[in-house]
């Protein structure tokens, strides 16, 4: 009896040692992986300025301007500009309202772009960075001059580039809620400041919030996109995040963008994936953001989505959509995708290489 008991104990001990050795191996592997990503120069090509400035800095910027905030308590304010849990698409976009308000002056935009570009390099070794923002939504209903807003944003970015080896550029955003004239103005300003650091145009905005956004169709801005393309600006469009593949088809057939913001809805449509592949339209995927907006249900859903993109050879990149608001980092996204076996290291390296390559900072290079 004693013999059997001793044997069971030694067996349990051996198993314990085996598990401990495995744990050490896993920890070493994780350390190797995280060290590996630390030394990797990353490219972020889909991040919003409104979501790329820390709550502390937003608080400082607001107070520098004497702006009346919804709360005088910093910790309550932090909750208003960050997302701790999955909330859904419209609620996610509502967070923009306050950050846009805080960034609505030339001085605020200078500080915002300077901080966003600097911290992208310091925190994540991002050396290729595209930041997008909407100047009209930062004009306090037309009170602020758009040229002042844009020039100060460019200067903030340039100042950060003096301090850190980052190649950065700005994308001006059109909006689903805007009139055609307002969207035309965005493109006119992008063309005007093309030689100064504006590298492309985008389309975004809530889908159901206003009457105009409810009836908006992507082809409404065809003339704007044509004009931007004529002046060799990059074109990217938010679609296929929570919108249907019908809208993605309309975007691909009419607007023919270089890249698509999110675009993950395509995985349900083989024909659409084949078009993206053949036209080399690159998806700017944002994994954690898709969990926050509930565009993806969970990690399993995410794994399935990337697997389908890989099977159909749809080109994609990895981005954050806005690190500070979501309390994430681009490097952390790479690590998360690796640790959950969503993508392999080789696939992640390919995505990063592609992001550097298709950046509008290198307009003219094709994949
Ligand atoms: Zn976005």
C-alpha cells in the first residue's frame, strides 16, 4: 500500500515538474516574442487623432483653453474618453464628440498631433504613422478657420518628427453626415496642403445618427474621390465594419479606394474577397476595436475572420483605430493576435511589412 502511495506521489511530482518546465518554456517563448516585437519597427495606417491622445493630455489641453468639461473630476473625465468594454458601434463613435470638442482649436490640434506622433514612436516603435482627423468637426460650427486648424496640426506633427525618427502624414476625413459641399471642402483642403503633409482622404461617420447619414450613399462622394485621386492623394474609406457587403460593393465598384478601413464584412462574400485580392485593395483591420464595436463577437470569431482573409489571399494590415481611447497599443495587438493563435509570427510580419509598403506616405508604390 505504502509502495503504491509513494509511486503515485512520485508520478504526481514528475507531472508537476513537467508542467513547470512547460510553463518556463512558455514564459521564455512569450519573453522572446515580446522582445521580438519591441525591436520591430511598426507601421500604423489606421488611427484617429481623436482616439490617439491620452486622457491626461486631453485634460491638459482642455484646461489650457479654459474649456468647460462635463465634469470637474479627472477620474470621471477619464471614463468619458476611454472605452473599457464592448459597447457597440454608435456608442463607440459618441466618444469622439468630446475629444473632437477638446481638439477644436489650432493650439489644441498642434499639441494633439505632436503628442500622438511622439507617443506612437516612444511607446510602440512606430516609424510609419498615418493619423486621420476631420477639421470641420473641430471648427466649432464654423467659428474656427479650417486653414489655421490644418496648418497647426501639420506643425505639431512636424515638431514630433524633429524629435523622433517617425515618418508621419495626415489624412483628412469626409463624413457621412456632411453635405456634398462640406465633403468637397475637405478634399479641397487636402489638395491645398498635399505638399505640406496631408497624404490622403477618408470617409467615416455614424450611419444612423442623422437624417443625412441615414440616406447617405458612398457614390454621393464620387466627384470628391475623383478629385483627390487626380491630385494623387491616397483614398481610404470606412466600410464593411458594421455596414453590409452591399455597401462594400458600392465602395469598391464606384469609389475604387486604395484601401478600406476595416472591411471585415467581406469574409461572407467570396466574390467580393476575390475582387479585393485582384484589385489589391488593402484592408486596414483593427482587431480590438472590432470587439469594442461588436463587429466581432469574440476571439474565436476574430480567428475565423483572419483565417478566411488568409485563405482568399485578401491583403490586410493590423492597426489600432485609436490606442489611447481603447487603452491598447499596436505592439499589444500584435502580441494578442500571436498569443491567441489568431495569426502566426510570419503572418504578422507580412501584415506589418505591407502596412509600411502601402502607406500613403509612399504613394505610388503598389503591392
Ligand atoms: Zn476608424
